[in-house]
């Protein structure tokens, strides 16, 4: 297969589930592996959820369980957005996709090192614990990986605290290691993903597919919509989908380069992605920051990927 080689590291999570479908269904994608990390729910729940989504979608790539908590802090979860199962809404099948025996960090390292340098993109859509552990396990990853396209952070406001977005806040030390490494990073943060509100126009296009997978997506979005409506959103933000789209069709959004660092010691601002677009800190830019989204184009490629999976 000659597509974009991806490893998806996720914490399903409703929007993570959509990211799996896009990464598996888009013909430009060569999904090599899926790894899971504790975040939206516990590691056991997000791993079961990842395997269940793969079962529904007919995805047969290796799936490995990752970190059960952050590098140096207490774990946080998000049942208020994703429910007690982490994927409330649809009825989930018993997972038929086997669990790879390797820990996530080991699977990430072995998969990247088995491919030519500069060909594998890491797409983390949860806390960055596994990515930091993989980098510690094999420091050469920083020059071997093509790019890290992550959902996380914000250059304005957070969603877990006023300053911090959930994925970064869940493991700030891991995020600091990821942004400080020498690999190219694309930050798809809340400023971008809050433009990706899965509205009725998108949902009716999915329903029109008329497949069991379309029904699964509709059930996901039904629950997710209610969670976001409780916070005053007209529709749910499908954050993680955007981190995959940034790899498969980069033109679906626009970017600005910036120096980004993670606040680790702020009384009120721990987990903040301090984003310097203007050189105020006299540091070279280390991150491509997504700023504007072509939402219709995102829906086009997402509906096409769900249709392509044909389930
Ligand atoms: O802040 C949004 C992020 O946190 C998304 O990745 C969502 O799935 C949760 O993990
Ligand atoms: Ca996620």
C-alpha cells in the first residue's frame, strides 16, 4: 500500500472513534497500528472501545494497550463527555480484534523502526504518555518519524481548565517532552477543533449512507451532541478527526508556525500550551499550529471514508 503511513494513539472516546474510521477508511491512509492510552476513560475501557470500533469497522491492524496513567501525576478522565463506558450511546459488540501482546510504546517503536526513515506519522489523539514513553525507549524516533500530528492544546482557552486542554492537562510532562523533541509537530488544538462541530448537515449525510456503520456513527454523535449541548455548543466538536485529516489532506486547514512550550509549574496555568506566534520569547518555531478549517471539506472526506469502509 502506498498511502500515508499512520500510527493512531487514542483514548476512545467518541471523536477518537471517528478518527479511527477516517484513518482506516480514507484510501490515502495506510493505518499501520492503533495504540491506546488512558484519558477519556481508564485504559481497560478505552482499549475495549478501540477494539470494538475496529470490530464494527472491519479494521484488522495491530491494537496495543498503552499507559494506564500519566508519567508523573494522578490520572484524570472525562466521563462527563464520553460516559461511563467511554463510548456511551451505541451498543458495542464484543471485540473480535485481538490485542497485540506488546505495550503501546514498544509497538510504536518497532513499527516506526521497521519502516524507512521519514515515512511514518504519529497521530496522538489522547494524552501524550505513550508518545513520550516511546521516545524515551528509542530516542532515534525523533529523527525517524515523519511528523507528529496531535490533537491537543489551545492558543486561546482550555477546556479542562481555563488555560489547559484535556489531552495536555492529562499528562503535561509527556506533552512537554513531545513538544521539546526535534521531530516536526502539528498542533491541532481547540482553536481549530471547535470549528469542527458535527452539525445536522453532516449527520444527515452520514445517515444517508444507510449502513450499520453509519448507524453506529449516528448513535455516537447522538450521545456526544447531548454532552456538548450541556455546555452550550450547538453541535459536538469532533476534535480527533481533525488530527487525522491534517495528515491525509493538509489543505483542509491553514497553519501558522509558532514556538510552543508546556507550562508545568503554573498555579492556575499548568498544562497550558504557551504559543508564541510572534517571537516574543526569542525561541525558534517548533510547531505548525492549525488555525482555520475548511469544514465542508472535512465532512466530504469523513463521509467518503465511512462509505469506503462499506460496513
Ligand atoms: O480536548 C479534547 C480531547 O480530549 C479529545 O481528544 C477528546 O477525545 C479528549 O481526549
Ligand atoms: Ca481523544
